[in-house]
C-alpha cells in the first residue's frame, strides 16, 4: 500500500495520501483521523476482521450498513454513502462490499487505539466479547490481543513485566523507566482470586486505577509494543508490516514523549511502516529535525545528540537506518465547519506562506502567536 485517495467519507471531503515509512496525521478533534486509520486497517485486514467477528459470534446478516456499525462503531453505519463515497488504494477501487468478499488471511496491521486505557479492567485486559456491538472493532481486537499476550506467558508472574530483559533494547527500557515509571516496576499480582497488573514502588503495590494518568495510558501501549517487539532475535512479528498508534502522547510529560520518539524510530528500524495520529508538536519537531539533520555532515551523530543517545552499536544502527533509509510524511486534517480536507504538510517549513505548513497543522499556532505578541510588547516597552 503506497497511496490512498478518498472522497466523501464521513466528514472527510477529500484526501490524497502517499505513505512514508512513518506517516503522521494531525488535526483537530472530530476531524476524521480515527475514521481514516480504521479504514486503512479494513483495507489491509478485511478477511481477518470478518473471520474474527464471526468467531466471536457477531453477525451482520449480509447487510453492509450493519457491518459498518460493527466495525466502526454505533452511529457510524452511514459514513459510507454509496452514491458519493469513493476510495482507491494504489489506483484500485475499494468498497465495503469488496471487503466482505475477501478471503481469510493473517493480520498485517496492528492498531493501538486512542481509547486503549479502557482495555484494562481492574488491571487485566478485557476479552473481545466483554464489549458490546456498539464498540469499535479496533478497540475490541486490541484488547483481545493484549489478553492473549498475557495468557500466553507474559502474565506468568515470573519476574517483572516491565522492565524485562530481552524485551526492547536497554536504551529504550531505561528511557521509559526513567521518564514514566520512575523507580517502579510493572508486575503481576497473583495473591488474590484474580490476576492483575500492579505497579511495585519500593515494595508498595499500587493497583492500576491509582497510577498516574500517563502510566495508565502507557501500560496498554507498552503491552502492544511487546507484541510487536518479540523477545529473542526476531525483529518483527510474523505477518505484521504496519503499526498504527493513535494519540500516543496522552497524559505524558514531554520527557516521556521523548521516550516514545525512540520507540517510533525503533519500530522503523525493525522494518515496520508506522502511522501515528497526534496532537503533540514534539513528534513533528522530531520529523522536522530529521529532515534538516539528514542534509548535514555526520547526520547520524547529530540525531544521536538530539535524542541524547550514547554512541553504542544499537544507537549507531538506529540513527544510520533512520537518516539513510527512512522517509517521513505529514498530513493535516483541516476542518472548516463540518467539512474536512486533508493537506500534505510534509515540508514542515516554518517560513512557508501556507499557514497549514508553517504552523504544522495548527500545533504551533499559539506559540507563534504568543511569540509575536510578546515581541511587540517588548518593543513597545523599550520605546
């Protein structure tokens, strides 16, 4: 999948997206980012999706609108207008009807949804059937994958769930631990009648609901990353080629977001195509910096300096791969009243006359305005 074009899908009027190795979506709330990400999942994994729904007892009675409701969630069955909606992937038309005819196949895209915190109930991942028919498929499936991961051995109670040797490189583990969990360790508590994930801080066991917001948001994301970064020598999970992460920055301090930036780059190094939706300018700052650094001498070393990485075999490989082998694209979901147009702002040029580009899809609009007004105020005070 290289290019996706669409017309009249939900609130999105037009979109023409060419994917990079890492593609970032920015835009206001309710601008259609989640809908488009779920569409990408449907395009790539339709056969697996229909098989999974049937396996868990869901039935759309061969009605397309019922399938759209089961997949996108209640109230979303009308987002696809048979007379107006057009979707094309690599110049091949796509429709829900075609999706329902696709043969069963293994999952190729793993989506970590924005509503990931609801997947942990009392410190344990919820089962697919614990959700109702009105809940989006991607939330149910993500939750089920976490449950299976825990049942397969991660939740055995032998040692900490995080940090855990063999899961991620130590550089990344240390960055997550320092910025998010501090001195705490994520462990499995089996002392009660039901297993649960707890945070152990110097012997004090904290249940999931008393963790900080950032820690609760990060926990299911971390488990999802464990699925993508198998222990041992394997770089990727079999058959998974695409990773989608929605709003990874939720509840996190900028230092913690910096740890996430390392994770994104590590996913790229391992060979995944990554799509991220975000409201964080910090993620776009990284892409902007990489684009400029890549033009300089000794660019990998400069990228290591930016990310505060010590020169090691792992960090050399990581930064060399990012600088020399990976491409980046950025799109802004621009909402005007009830209509959304998707604009390519990949240049991220602060001097670009197009405000969509120079303000990075509105993420730097306030800081730019504040700087201008403060400058005027200082000038007036000196006159």
